[in-house]
């Protein structure tokens, strides 16, 4: 089992050793869960300053999903 929440989890190492995409899916799923939680919180309503922070975190999760996908797609040596 892959613990993406572990403090010492090495994303790049996990993706580099992941020919079948299991680590990729696990990481992207965790990021999606974070995005969904942030979206629910924003939809409930937040003060403007907190909404801005939550929105930036939401965008960061999407960027992280895109980056892990790109990293995983690179040829492995």
C-alpha cells in the first residue's frame, strides 16, 4: 500500500518506479480529494481573504495533478 500522506513520501521516486500507473492514480486521487474538500468549503461560503487562500490551494492541487501526470509520462531509464 502506498501512503501518500506519509511525511517522508517521495513523489518523484514513487512515480519513477511506477510503470503501471498505480502510484500516479493514488497521488492524483489524493489531490482530487483535497480539491473536492476545498471546493465544498468554498461553496459553503468564506470571507474574501479565506476564499482567496482556499481558491489558490484548489488551483495548486490541479497544478500538482498536472505535474505528476507529466512527470510520470516521461520515459523511464
